[in-house]
């Protein structure tokens, strides 16, 4: 009888141990099978990118097609990775959330700030621009303090808005717009004294606004391609391709196409 009890006890213990081992394997299985961003991109043959497509010359719609410096850069990176790049149009206010949620693999056209760097990773810079002000001929704005007491337009949530609010607070009357284009349109209609934003974008839009000028660049800013913070392998791949494009002259040709330099 005693030996039978020992035998049954051993069976129970072994059964419990077996169940525990299976449970551990089941818990570990999702972790083992989780794909990295690069693995998913290579498996599907597709990488997804998000942009607002209202920031010429970086990304915009021309004749119904997605166009711009960012589009050329992104498509070339994907080509070198051996995959297709699918572009999604996303409102600026939701673009970081779209990246963090996994809706897209990368986003483009973002100016680097300390706050944004806490939320997503930045590649090596692919463009260095900055903040400047557009103003009517005959009413120059040579330095930031010239904005004091002025009606100033900025794009909602942009680095231009942060710059103006941080620097001037209530010393300027600030109006926000969904895009730089709309703000510059109000400037041309006389509703603003100045519009503060991305110097490269404003320069491109203002090619059709000969009676308006740009101030000197007041604050240099870097732009990079963004991945999720955890997607270090994808970020390394993007940096690798950007470096190669700069080394072989491809980057310079694209820059000359869109910026003339």
C-alpha cells in the first residue's frame, strides 16, 4: 500500500511539472514568434510610410500623385532594401500616434526636438533647415524680437508654433492654421503681419508670392526619418542606406532637384 501511494504521488508530481512546463512554453511562444519591424517588412515585401503631404517641397500632391524630396528619399531607401514603399496620408496631429501604434513603419518630414525624440527614434539628418518668418515687402523682420506686438501665424502643433509661444508668450497675437499654405494665404490677404514656420517649405510656397520675403533663418533644425523607439534594427538599416546615398551622390542629385543646391 505504501509503495502504491508513493507511486501515485510521483505520477501527480510529474503531471503537475509537465503542465507547468507546457504553460511556460505557451507563455514564451508569442515572444519567440514576435517579428521585428525588419522581419515583417522582408516577409511582406512592403514598408509603410506616413506623411501629411502638405509640406512642399518635402511631401505634397502634384497632379494627383504623391511627390517631393521625402518621397524620393523614402522610395530610394526602400528600393535599396529590396522592398516596396506604401505611402499613407495622415493628418499632422495624428502622425506620431500612427507610428507608435504600428499603423506605419516610418514617418518623414519631422523636425527633431527633445520631446519628439522621447517618443520616436530619429535617423541621421537628411535635411538641415530652420525657422524663419515670412513678411510683406517693405515691412522687414530681421530679428525675432521684431514679432513683438505683431499678428503672427503658425501651423498648429508645429515647431514654428512652439518657437513663437515659448519666445514671446502673449507679446504677439498668435493665430494657428492646419497648414503653412493656409497661413501664408492669410498673410497675403493682409490678415497677418508675419508667418513663422519651416524655411524650406515657405521658400517653396513663396515662389508664387513675389511681394513677400523671408527673414534670415533664426533657429537651425534637423529633419530625420522616424521609426518606433524599439525598432533599432530598422533604424540602423535606414541610416545605412542614407549614408550610402550620400556617399554615391544619389542624395546630392535629389537635393539639387528640389532645392537647387
